[in-house]
């Protein structure tokens, strides 16, 4: 079973979840551009029913950091 | 569980990729003065739910003028069915808009910019053949325009009202540019729920997902309205639908209808029905009652808004409603699939849905406050254009009924003579395009080829040397039917080929068909042709014209499956009909 956060990224970026891990970032994932970043925020907020602040969003530069931000909001990911 | 729109769209795209070749039937480009990417899945999912195979292209950020100038180059394709342009004043003219709050306010400067922008839209309208949709600008999100400022009505709101009014007038003057009312939609949702200032700061994307979803739905409805026929008739129950209570038991004074609850809910619903009637929707009654009780309400109750003459058909008796609805369809000559049936009784609704599954059933809501908005969120009455024929429809139906009564009292021959039928077959001009296109796209039964066309395609044919687009107007002593028939002829050497021939079923059987063929023969002669040729293309609905050609002296040519008639052998106009051809 694929990790639920990884799955959100894979769906939005339209890539195989197997190529993603917590170190994935716009630097090593070609599909992760600014447009995708916008779609990712919407998808994460919808999937985990949270609201992210602009500062939190700016910190989410890797999947691992996104996970951390969500955990800080008590989302079990 | 229903899939959320984004997953739905994602799955659709993934499935399309697996197919070797996809025939899209709705290719749309969306463009905005702001980031519009979030609209794609919502619009896509709506179009899929309406049975389209959509393909959506998102234009580069803020390229509206470039698109107007050369859409093929900016969008990289010329096979689009529709282009939608979404814009905000604060994106395109931020400085002039801000300056409008100065004293004196240079609003004129801003309107001049708007006029130029509307001019660009007008040029795109000329170069682009598909559906063109332009938004209204929503109330600006800009410092100085805060809605909660106590003087805003005199400042930002005053400026914006001028902008909105000016823009809407400019766009309405262009022909056939559809308006996506982004401002109205934002009013409906509320500016607070529509805006997401985080995304605006981070991505130049101003709106919440909820608002994008609403935009997707409205835009989808506008697009679908170009291709899907609206419903034509609402068949209404009376007791506890048009008024509260039961007339047969409660009596004229006992039913609930007036200015207080619950009577006001029913009165408001009647008002909604009047508005729909003005758009061309036919109203009918399907009620189990004694007719005299009902007529007493219609004729004597002070609070009734609807009167008997607002209804194109009245089925008031104790027979089943299935029978009533069938009779309404027959009398109004419409398909069961274009009827909405409204009733408060689950039993009646159940019976109609079971036995007449093509009819759309709507139950009177338990919460009466929802009654007057019963159709507000549906696409039942999404008219792309409203023509004069639409507005006069109920009156025309009344003339039909008068004819029918006379007809029953006379022999067929006498009746035809008594009608004083006047038929005009004429080359369609610009002012006829909307109605001609409407008939081309909605006529199912008396339609030989069922070729559908957009208004631009029709306009192109009107301007073409080798084609003739003919309209047919019919009048008789009971009234004017209006433009009820369309023929498109194409000249091929010495042959005049029938590309399209259709007629409204309301006018059949009085010699109009024969007259049309006679006039087509004249038209063909004037084009220098000596025969008329045509094909019958069968659909599930046009069996009634299967033998049309044979009936009017055409010969079948097996090798081409075409029918032809020499113009000298075409039928003549029947004696009692006064017909002319105007080319």
C-alpha cells in the first residue's frame, strides 16, 4: 500500500509513486513546477482536511518537509 | 460513492491516454488574466457528466489580447469548439482602476480601455468560428475597494458598477458572444468564500476551490447549452403544487395562495413559472380535479398569478396522469423527453417515472421555501439564444388550438381552403441566423438529413455563392407561425443538392411540404439547375420523412442512394395557398 502523502503527490504530478520518496523536491522531480505546487497545496488540503498558512506552504520544499508540516498539525502521515 | 471532480477528471485523462485515437466532441480553451488552471478538472468533470468527450487546453497566463489577435498562434490549434476568456479589471488595468478612486475620478479613461478590449473580443469573434465566451469582471480585490468600508457605495462600488454596465453593454452588442457572469457567480457565493488570498500571494491565483468548482459548472452549462436542447414544457399538478390545499375539498376561500406563508411560497412559484413562460417554456396542467372547480380558481382567485391562457394544454379530469402527459406531448407536438413533470405526490411521480421514463420528474420540495427556486440549479432551461418565436410560443399554441377546433368541424378540403395559408420561402439574411440555427439544431422529426451546424457555419453558407439557405415563413388567418422551415441547397453543376431540409411539425399536413418543394424547384431553376437531388439520412427520430422524396415525385437512384426530380416534374403549389419565393 502506497503512503497516502506520496499518493497525493503522484496523482497531482501524474507520475509513478515508486519514483517518489521523502527527499523528492522540485530540484529532482521535473514535473514539480510552480503550477504543480499550487495544485499540490489544494490536493493536500482537501485530502487531509487542513488549512496551510503561506509560511507553511513555502517551507514544503520536499515531500519530507510537507510530511513534517502536516504532522505538526496533528495529521497522521 | 460518486467520485470527486478532480479524481473523475484524472481518471478520464488517464483512460483517454490508453486509447489509440480519441474523438473529442468538445474542445475548449480556457484563458484568463489570472491563473485559471484550477478550472480544468471542474469544467472537465461537468462536461463528462453531460456526456461530452471534452478536451481542455489552458492558455498561457494573461495572454488575452494576444489570443484575441491571433488565437491559433497562441493556443497552438485551430480545431477548437470553444474559447472562454476570464478576466478581472485589477489584472488588466490595475493603475487606472486605482486612479479611479481619486477625485476627480478618471473613469472615462478606464471605459476607453474597456472599449478597446471589447473591440479585441469583437475581432476574435470574427476570426474564430466556435463558441466564444467572455466573463464579466468580478468585483475587484484591490486596496481601496474593501466592501466593508462604510463609504464604499460612493467610491469603489460606484466605479465598479460603471465598469460592469459598460462592459456588459459592449459585449451584448457583439453578436453571439456568450457571457460568463463571473461577478454574478461571486455574488451568489460571496466574495469571502470565493477568494483565497494565500493563493493569490503565492501563485497569482485568486480563488478558492469552491469558487472554481462553481465557475466550472456555470461554464459547462453555457457550453452544453450550445448543443443540448432545453426542456420545452412543464406539466404541473395543481393542488399542493400551484396552491396549498385541495380545491375540491377546501374550496376557493380555503386554498392557500396569497401574501402570507404558506400561500406566498406558491404565489412566488407561479411568478417563477411566468418568467419561464416568457423565455418560451410551455406550461401545461396535469391535475386530477373537476374542471369547473379549477376554472373557478383561475378565473376568480385574487392571488392567482397564472391565468388559463398562460397554459398551452389543460388536462383536468380523473384519468391517469400518464394519459395526461401523453396527451400534452401529443397536443404540443413535443417529445416526452422535453417535458418536466412537477407534482407533490410521490405516487404520481413514481407512476410517471416508471411508465414514462423519458419525462423528467420533479417533486415539490417538503421545504416550501425551496419551491420558487425549484429549477434554479438545473440546466433544464439553459437557452443559448432566445428568439422571437420562443417568446410568442404560448400564443402560437393557442392559435393552433383554434385551428384544431375549426378543423374538427370541417372537411379536410374545406379546412385547408378556409385557412388562407400564406407561405414565403426566402433567402435567409443576417437577422434570421439565430432562428435558422436553432431549427437546424433542434428539429429531430421532420428533418431529412439531420446535419447540425453552428451559427457561424450557417452564416458562412449564407454568404457563399454556391449555396442557398432558405427560410420558410407561414401565416394563416389564425396567426403567424413565424420561421418554421429551413432548406439548404448546394449547387453542383446542373444539380441542386438538398443538404438540409427540415420543418417544424406544427405546420405539417396543410400543403406546406408541397409548396416548399415547388418553391425549391423555382429556386433551383434560378441557380441554373435542372434537377433537385437529396438523400434521406435515417436517425432514431426521423422515420416520418422516410418516404418524403417518393411522395413528391423524386426517383431513387440505387447506385448513389440519392433521390432526384427534374424541376419540370416537381409538384406545384396547391391552389388554395398563396406562396412566394424571395431570393
